[in-house]
C-alpha cells in the first residue's frame, strides 16, 4: 500500500524509531535549568543559565488602584451614584513599571476591600474631584492599611497623585494634629492645563534615595542625574491643580512637616509657589501634584508634554516606584 496515501501507517514506525534511538550523550544533553538556543552558526552559542530565584525577592508585584466615583466620561456612560472608574493611563503607568494591577473598588463592602488589599504589594491613589463621603472614608482605610503594613516591617508603597496628594495631606493633618491652629492652609492655585517649571529638580533625590535604585550607594552625588536637565524642569510634567499648599505653610504645620519632606515646588500661572512633590520620612509614601502618566498615555490635551525628556522622567519615576 502506498504510504503517501495512508500517512497514518507511518506513525507506529516513527514511535518505534524514537524508542530505539540512543539517549543523548552527557556532552550534548543540557543540564537542568539551562536552555540551549538554536543558532545558525557551526558552533552553538554558550549556554546561559539563570540562577534559581531568590525566595526573599518578590519579582511579580501587583499594585492596587483605588477607583474614583463616576464613569470617567462626565456621566455620558453612566450617571448612577454607584459607578466608579479607573482611567486607563494609570493602569498603563503601573504596567510600564513591570507590575500588574488589581482594581480596588471604593464602594465595595469592607471585607472585599481588605481581601483585595491582601493581594497587592502597593497602592495608587488617582487624581479626581471627590473629597468627602464614602470615597474619603475608603481612602482613609487604605492609608491606614499602608501605615500598618510598613509599621509591621513590610515594604508596602503608596503613590498618591493630585487629589490623592490632597487627601493624604488632609488625613495626616487631621490624624496627627490636635489643634485647629496647626491645620494646613490651602493655597488656591491656577495651574490648570499647564506644564510649569519646577523650582527644584528633587526628582533625582527621590529616585536615588532608595539604595536599591542607587546601586547601594549612600550618596546621591556618586550617581549621575537620572532626570534630564539638572536645572529647573521646564515643560516636562503636566499639572492640573486647583488647590495646593505653600512650602512655608507645610513647614509650619507640625503634623505635615513631621510626616513629609518636600522634594519639589512649582509656581502657578500667577507666580504662587506650591509644594508639588513630597515623600514621607518614615514610610514608602510618595505624593505628587503632577501627572507622570500623561506624557506617554494621554493625547487629547495639547498642553501635555510628549518630549523625549518628559517621557524619560516618567520611565525613571515608574521604575523607582
């Protein structure tokens, strides 16, 4: 019978040949844990074996992003009071740093909130407009969870942007301040739709303050600038701010000054200087009044900078975070 017409008859012969074939010699067999790549040259490339993973290092981070009330489209998609959303640019921002995202729905039952927090390695508070009600209460619970994790010796970072910065500042001042006299004075800012100049490029200090990011160095002067333009950062970062706090007011507030250090300040369109980046003294908490995610992932607003330097600032920051 013609085997070309009945190719299935060849299968038993192929299996038999495989069984009778001699095992590969020790010289050609790949050691356990080593992958040999096919090469087109006469001699294969040297084998490359990755060391076994260190169980003390977790290289699959998951970040929780707290959803914001609304549909993200001004009610055009849904105008119900239970709707919430997370802008895609925040998710892409986290993923650009090599992490995955779990949504933390702000109005879910507390047991669901705690369950989701138990699955993540850090949290992001987004920008927005909701400053009270259930959303604020949820932000407070998550913030306390971050503090508890860090107090227990587990590194659990929080990155708060824009509204998130404002809410964290409110929580810190309300929690640590017993007198109304120490309450922070809010500065009305006109930095809407702008990409202003930073008065102090403290982002290098932010990135290099972490020994892991600085290669173990204790001195940031030993490292090259990771952020472009060692002088003022002009038109690199997008800011959409109505309210802020001046450096002087923050320093005069015992609660805020004992919790945060100022990394950058910025002027609004009228020359009022406000704090634009802070970092906690004790905790892995960083807050910004600017939006690093927009330089790569948002294109609707023509003011958003998309230059090479603006993109580099984002990539360096997300790698740090």
